[in-house]
């Protein structure tokens, strides 16, 4: 478990984190969100023991990170922002070094190295120097060192940064597979990652906690929650569909995106649109190319919360 209590971190006159409190229990994947400069990376560095708190406490598996730094770090796998590595080393040499640091030996060492290398797909680059690897492969080597000793707690700062879509999918799948036996915190600016991976989300701004909710609850704050997006095959079809959808009493507004041949119908409060529009298309023989129910848009909710422009419920 991770527990942060009234954590404050100052750098001179700058308060990076202010009176922050939260806890994460085994099986949870917490998305840690906020704009640049919100205090996310500073908080993670305190949890990982890289920075000392100015006030308050942070603990990992019951070990205070300031008073019991070695015990807390034994329980923790940490992927820092940018995953700094020794560029002249090879991934094999680097992971061997990490295995030494973590005290892995014998069959356990061989098994953990083989499993970690395989899960991160590093077999083809093991003997190349890290400085010659792509950003995506360097990120994967950084993630490999974080999970090598199979820690109960993982703190991952931008784990999919620099990865292509296929690699992102693989890493997200790995995180979900590890989650049942671990406590995981992910700092990310990729909001789709929260939807795809996280069971809970925290939003911070100016070092302070603003929101702590499940992703689905956050999506429900969006004006696009339960909206319906329709796509057409041609612009003339889009105009006809838009005119028909606007005629529904349950529709509050229709937003048309002509270049993408798409429109989004927003429901009036308490109304459900999907079946209404599907039935309208059947009766009116509307040439729909696609029909999708929106759960809500996290980017819209994130902007509203962090800028203080969210409308009152």
C-alpha cells in the first residue's frame, strides 16, 4: 500500500506540493493527473525516496520513506520521468546490474531476468548500447528495471511515453495483468491511458488535490456523457442526418464536424439518445455509416477541473 498524509514539498519559495493526502491499496491502478507543474513528478519522487518531504509523510508497505528508506525501496519499483539510464551500457548489462543491486541470485535471478526481458520484448536489443536504442526501447528498458524484482508497489512516471500504438497496448496489457497482486500509481498526460488502464484517478493542480474519483465517474461529469456520435459516408448524408436528429425532442444540441463527416448529439438532462437515434434512422432510412454512444470525454473534464471552469452540477 501507498499512503501519503498532508504531504508538502517546497523548493525555496516555490510550493510544489501542498498538504496532499491519498492512499492506494493492492489491486488498484491509480492514474495521477495534472497539468505541467502540478506537482505530479515531485510527489512520485518523494514516494520513491529521491526527495525528502518538507512536511507530512509518505509510506510504502507501511515503511516511512524518510525514516525507513531502504525498507520502503525494497518494496518499490520506480520508473522515473525520462527513465535515465547509462547510455554506454547494454540492456543486458544494465539489467544484470539492477539484479545485483536488488540482491537477486541463482534460479530466481535467471527466472526474473528471462521473464522480464520476454515480457518487455527486449530480446533483439540486449547486446546493443542503450544510447543507440529508440526512445521506445529505452522506455521499455526503464520499465524492465522497475519490475525486475517483482515488487508489490509500482510507481510509473509516463510509462508509455515514446512508445508506438502497438507498444502502448502491450505495456498497458502488462500493467493490467500485474495489477491484481500489486499497488500501482501511473503519472500520465495521456487521458486515454486513464480510461484504458486505471481503476481510479486523482487530479492535482498547483500542488493540491482537486479530484479523487473512478474514471467512469469523471467521464459522467462530461457534457458528452451519454451523447451519441454519428458518422456519415458523404456530406449530403450528414446534412440530412443532422436535420433529422435536431428534430428529436430529447436532443439539447447537435455539434457537426463536417470535415470528418461526423456529428454529435447531446442529450437533454436525463434523456437517453442512442435507441432514439437508432429508431429514427430505421424509420427515416437515414444513411448512417456509424453510431456510437459516448461515455464522456476526459479531456474536457480535465480542462474544466484544472482551470476552474467546471459548471456546477
